[in-house]
């Protein structure tokens, strides 16, 4: 079971490095259904794994000039505040509600990925950084991150393309910076009420980090639209499975 967990964690890391998000969409179900962690523990553990993995994944993007530090810092600081609050709020919510909420987030994310966005070419959009909307978007993404353990990459990338006017490839790279900030703030909120099995989590983190470095190097070679839609269908199927099991178990 540990070997399967580490193999899947490696693939999750590839996804995060390649697409600038999606890691936690898969990491929480992986930790719950394969590593057999309780949902609340899995959410906290996922935040640590994704935070460390995002730091490793951002390095090849930074070397390739695909990280906009100012936009990432503005969105990231706002998201950290929301993520910490969301992490504290999660302690007062039943674990099955957290899992059901996460499944609904998976479905919404999958639909958005399948439909795609207008900016698929990687061309830069015009206009200056809209600081106010970026701050509001950051707080909202952060709340969701802390509450359900999602790094928020597929919410952060659209926010960066819409409000920070970044082209797709730069939004992917910059989102990893925000995900790292976001994840650790959310983890801080969870640690007040959750005990994390560090031996398992560190092993999973190591595998995910290796995958993220590979994914980061592949970003420039894969068309974002093709990858996003294929992955979207996969996330949709997984979200339906998680939601169905959660509803049937607690019906």
C-alpha cells in the first residue's frame, strides 16, 4: 500500500509542476482512500505536501522566467489570511462535510477545466495589476484552501489571468508561489486541532517533490488546453466517486 501511495504521489507532483495546480484535488483522496488517513488529517497533511511540492515546482518556472513575483506576492498574502481562517473554521465542521465539500470543489474544478478559458495561447493580456480585485480573490481562494485542503491552483490561475493580466504559462508558474504560501497558512490553522503522521507525510512529500520537478520541466512541451481537458475528465470522475461514497456512507 505504501508503494502505491508513493507512486500516486509522484504522479500528483507531476500534475502540480506541469499545470500549476490540481495537486491537492488528487492528494486528499489519495491520503484518504489509499493511505487510509482520516479526512481531517488528510486535509492537513495535504496542505503540507502540496506546500513543499509547490516550492520545488516553482524553481524550474522561475528559471524559465515564468514567475511574476509581485502579482504572486499580492495574491499570496491575501490568500494566506483567508487560508489560516479557513483552517481554523474546519475544526468546527464534521469530517464528512469537509469531504463532501471537497468533492463538490472537484466537480466545479473539473467542469471549469473541461470548458477551458479564452486565454489558451499563452499570449500576454494587456492592462495593469488590479490590486483590489486580486486581494479579494486571494482571500476567497485562501478560505477555500484552508477549509478543504485544496491548494487552489485552478482558482489561482484564472485569478492571475483575469486580474493580474498574466499569460497562461506565467500564471501557471506564479500560481505555484501562491499555492506554497496558501498551503502553509492553511496548515497552521489545522495544526491547532489535528495531529499529522509525519513519517508517512514526509515520504509522500518526497515522492511528490520529485514528480513536481519533472512536471515543471515538461510545461513548455505540452499544450495546456489538451492537458487541462484530459485531466478535467479524470478529476470529474474522481469527484463523482468521492461524493457518491460520502453520501452513501452518511445517508
